[in-house]
C-alpha cells in the first residue's frame, strides 16, 4: 500500500496539480496501476471530476492540502477494496 500511495502522490502532483494539466480529462489511464483505478472510482482522475464531485475548482494549481485530500480519498477507496 505504501508504494502505491507514493506512486499516487507522484501521479497527482504531475498530472492533476498544475492549473492547466496536459490532456485534462484524458490524463489518467483506466488500468495498469491500482492508483489509476482508484482515481477513476473516486472521481479524482481529472480536474473536471475534482470540480464536479469534490468542489476543487479548475484553473489554478492544487494546494498541498488538496493534494493530501485527494491522496486520502484514493487511499480510502483502496483500503475499502482490499477489505472486500
């Protein structure tokens, strides 16, 4: 789990944190890493989903507290799935 969350933080910081992420709406693959699956399941895959489902607005860089929040949502989903 620790390694997955380290990767997830890297994905968030590089793919979601910029004010205008490259390929927004298509930057998170649907498979090949548990963090990607969790991002889609938890609506943390793109800035559009973050705005719609988590009230994190587009058009500005993510704050560290928002990155931490997104990571916690991903972790919660992964833990829930592991328990099933």
